[in-house]
């Protein structure tokens, strides 16, 4: 009797009419209709670029069973990668499984004019780069650059960006929005990148062990494949990188060696070690305050790593000596997980993203006095600052959004913009010089006074 009552209750909860049944006959349950969802559901890209589409649903776990097709301009591959035509156009991308299908729209637009300031967003899950308007965060276009897209840096003068993508790096011509990848570097997993003097970029390899090449130097010319020029030995798991305004000195953090290393770069493909300092546990993001001769490091420490000795927060070092100054500055709770650091030399402020707290802590310089805490989306990663326009950009990997804050009033300047999957880094592309006010001459930095 209990079984009969339970069954009757279940059918009632489902909203069905209960009819007497002959013994041994089980009522037929309503069938569930399979569905497919495509993302992005609507997208923009640039001529001759590629953009990967993804599908999810009840029957799409067996990916080879999906049939991809296209109505309109361009081409679609058997695994859902769209290739845009050589000019403007549009298309419907269709994914089908049996009798079930879904469609997404894609538009092909000309690259933005050089007078338009841009924000480039790098997304780890999608291996995509999103191109946004830097002022409004409106999406301009997107393209798939390679798997595990991580750090991104810009050579403003030549309008070239470099993005880390797994065991390769990808150079993007910011005028045409065309990109080309380097040859794979076996065993590498590139993470953060920086623009150096002489048309070079440096990329950290967080698969590297201590004493082996953990920094790779790439020579890049517009429209050509990035060429590996040299490997530079670093510590274990090199991650963060910061470079001075000359592009000739840079500092790298080594997560599992608990150290920072400074290098002098000659502008011709060679770098030599010029200083080492021990840090707290798990040094990650780095920023240089050249005006005050200071270096800041975010220690991504937790009690899981260090137990009762855990000291997550912000460390300070004097330049050029690399001598530690004072104690670790707390940036939030004991589980804050400070990650990224960005400096605004004009307003003399420092911004630290806290992955665990979903906040940005704002310090004044040079006093290192905490002046504000900004709420972000989940898992904020590596921020960027537009000094002339007083804007702070924060990618939140846990919510696939980028947020923009006014650095004068500490308020959100725009609503969060949804972007590609798991954004971890952003980079600013300034408008062409003819459309912006003339920049003030660079200050002479204390780190640049000593060659080595």
C-alpha cells in the first residue's frame, strides 16, 4: 500500500491525471525533448579570422556525432570552427544531432579604426581574444587565437599585441586584426607576457623548473610569425612579469621558488640576471612604481599552502637593491588570494585584485595606505589601468565578465560586459597618437639608472 500511495503522489506532483491501471501496467511517462545550445549565440569577428563555436545539450557529449553547417558567408569546419570571408558579411552557423538543431548568428566586420581605443580580453577556456571599445566596453569582435589563452601585452608604437596560448604565443596585428602563432615550444605553458625594447616580447613559462629556461624571448615583426630568440633561466614556476618604461629591465616572480628575479635586456635578444630576492609564499602579480623606486609583489598564499604561517598580501621592495621594505600589507581576508597588481603613476595609486574575496584593494602611493575596496565579479584576475582616462579594468574569470571602474571616485563606470570564457587578462590599446593629446615625457626611473 505504501508503494501505491507514493506512486500516486508522484504523478500528482507532475500534474498528471491518475487513472486506474491494470496490475503490472506502468503508466507511460512524458518524454523529454533533447535540446542543443550554441555559444556564442551571436558573435562578431574580422575578415579571414577564425572563431570556434561550442555546443551543449542532451546529446552533444558525443561531439563527433554533431553535424556542423553554414548558411551565408565563410566556412565551417567539422569541429565547429568558423573561418570568415575576406570581406564583410554574415552567416548562420548550425549544429545538428539527429533531428535536433540549433543556430547562431555571426557577423563579419571591418577592423576598428586606429583612432578608437581598445581593450583586448584574453580568455583561457575559449582560447579566444575579445576586442572591446575601451570607453563603453561594447564588443567589437572576437577570434580564436589558440588554446589556454592567458597573458597579453601590447607594443603601442607598432600596434602589435602578443598573447600566450599554451605552448605557443600569438602575435596580433592590431590594424588588420590578423594573427599568427609561433612554432610550439615543447613542454612549455606560457602564462604572462611583456613588451620589451627592440621589437621583442618576453613570455613566462609556468611549466619551467628552477635553473632551466623559464622565460622565452620572441622577436616579432608585423605580419610575420613570432620567432623564438632565446631562453632565459628562471626559478621554479615563473609567472608574473613587469617591465620598466625603457623595455630594458624586467622582473619575474617564481611561484614555487618563492622569489623574484630581475634581468637586464640589451634590446638585441639577450637578457642577463641582475638581482634576486626571496619573497613570501606564492609570489604572483608584480608592479613597478618607477617614480618612487618601488616594486610590489602579490603573495597568493593560503593556509592550505603555508598553514599557520600563511601571510597573503602585498610585499614591497626597494629598487634597484631589491631590499624588502616593511611587512606584508594585508589586502583582504586570510583567504583573499591576492593575484594581480596594477599601478597608476598619474593618480599615485596601486590596485590589487583578490581572487578569493572578489575585490580590488586600492592603496595610495607612496604611503601604501589602503583607501578603498571595490567589489568585483567572482575570481578577479590580472587588471589594467588607463591612466589618462582614469579607468581600471578587471576581468572576473568566475563570471566571464569585465568591469570598468573610475579610479577617481571608485565607482563602477559601466555595467559588467560579458566576454569569452574565463577571462584572465586584459590589455589596453591606445588610440593613434594623432587623436590623443601629446603624452608627457617619461620620468627617469630609479630602476633604469643602473645597468645591472
